[in-house]
């Protein structure tokens, strides 16, 4: 991956995930948890879960990683797993997320699971500049103050404000700000 040893921790890993695959990873993990909750404890060791996602290398390019996980130890408090991550970029070229649960020792397998999209990637509602203006509006700045702060004309600010109102179906700046806060946009 091109990162120095010891530099990758869980939070760095999350930041290196392809933006679309962050939601997929949450779906995979949710589906995995639901599956293992339905399996009798004595059969937990008889399944391997595998799924793929894209991860950004140090040079900025994304590679497709196959994640394979087996439970190797389990008690009432903890689960210990064995994970293998493999670069499969040369094998898989499409962006379709795939998850399979492979049965071992005669247990049934479930290939290419059509899991529920509990977590969906967020669609970008606003352009970068509209986000800048929305944040400035939320800070209480007026159009001329936003214009001065962003070094753009007041006419451009007003045009962006109209687009923001249209995209949110809001009737006022205060309504836009409330909608933006409710949706986590600011």
C-alpha cells in the first residue's frame, strides 16, 4: 500500500476507503453481525466471510481489496477473528460490491449476498462553493459579507443562495440552515 509500518490504524483505514465503499463496509459488517447472531455458537467456526472494497494507496490510486474473515475463538464476552486482506485489483475490474459467506465442513454457503442497503452513500446535494456559502450563512454572514470573505461578487453569492433554496425546497435562509443542520450538511 506504500504506507510506513505502524502508520495505519483503524481511523486512517476508514479515511483511505473509497467514499462509496464506506457505506458498503457498514452494510457488510451489519449483514455479518446479523448472520452470526442467527448461527448456533458451535457453528461460528464453520464460516468464512469475504467481501471486497477499494482502498487508496499512498500514491493516490485505489486498489480492490478482498477481505476474508474467520472466527477463531469465541466466548460470551469476546470474539477473536483471523483476517486476510488481499489486493485483487488484477482479478476484479467492476465496482459491484460482493459479499459471500462460505460454509466450511459441509455447512451451506451464501454467495454474492444481496444484503440490505441499510447504510447508503450520501448523494452530494451542493457544489463545493454552495457548501462554502451555506456555512457562511449558518455563521450569520449576509450576502455582501460572504462576497467579501470568499472573494466573489455579491451577484454570484445571490445566485448560489437561490440554488441552495431551490435544492432544499426551502423558503428562507433560516429554513435552509435548519434543513442543513438536520441533514448533517453543516
